[in-house]
């Protein structure tokens, strides 16, 4: 599986935008970029995913570099509830790895009031 | 979406014993998985629970240690056998529903402590 690299931790202030980077230089053409987050004492939850184009949903935006070797998860206005570990995961939509998520260490996001 | 419940939510067990963790989903799902999260670590996939057949285990995990059952489309169990303190972890059930292949839902986890 292609690997991702994320900063260990980031900090933000409440109501400010947060840009969480992810490098995936060995991404293959069939890999989707997924983001999950894990709030304290909870299981991970899906945030967003994309293949080539930038994506927006109610939780966040995903900006994907043109060469797909990096991406950025954007939280437009951070809240205290957004404090979590954010995981950037590459996932092949088909084949034998279908459905499997390989979690890295993720980025611990701290949000200050 | 899928709502997942796990039983027990937590347990403290003695080494050498076994614990069976249950995962119940509120709707039929296409795929079910079991993950482990060791203290301070990220999640690691243990196996894919296959309905009506043997689970598919990831490298480093074996059926004798982590037997898994999935009798139907909404239920699965994971047994942690002959436990040692190294098995102290959070065990999470996860599912994928049809039509939303991109979104994997996770249960709240079972926190296991082995003494």
C-alpha cells in the first residue's frame, strides 16, 4: 500500500481555518484519498474523500494537488469539537484491498478557545 | 448510515483466559472488519469477517488467537484467546454498507485490559 506522511501535531484557535497537510508521493492512479478523524474515546469517523478534484462537504474541504502527490484537509472554522486525530489514508477502491483502511499515525489537532 | 454497538464496552481479564466481543449493526452491511488499537497507537486491521465462511486475517494475526464468526449480515464476534497483557487494547468493529463504499463506520470499541 502507498504510504502517507502527516505532521505529528498541529494547533489552531477556535473559529480559525485549519489546513492539515498530507504527502503521498507514491500514490497510484486507482488510489482514493480518504480522511478520517478520531475524537477522544471514540471510533474513527469518515470526513471526506477524493480522487483528483477538490471536494467539499458539510464537514470539510479536500484540496488535491494536480500531481496527486499531496493533499490538504481544510476545516473552515475550527471548533473545540474538531480536536481529534486526523488520518489521511490511501485506499484502492477495488481489488483485494477493497474496504481495507491502513491507518498511519495521523495528526493530532489541538484547538484552543 | 450504520449504527454499531459493541459488547462489552470494556473488560478486565486475567491472563490465559478468553473474551468474546460482540458487534451488532442496525442494518445489513456488505463488509465487516475488526481492528485493534494498542495504547497510544493507531488502528491495525486484524481481519475481514466473512459471512458464512472463515475470516480473512491480516499478516501477524491468526485464527487460533483471534477466532471470528459472522453468522449473518448484521452480527459478528471476535474472540481474543489465551490472553496476555500484550493483548490490552481497544478492539473496534467496522462496517461498509452497500452504496457507500467510500465510508467506513466504526463502533465505539471494546477496551480490554489483561492483568
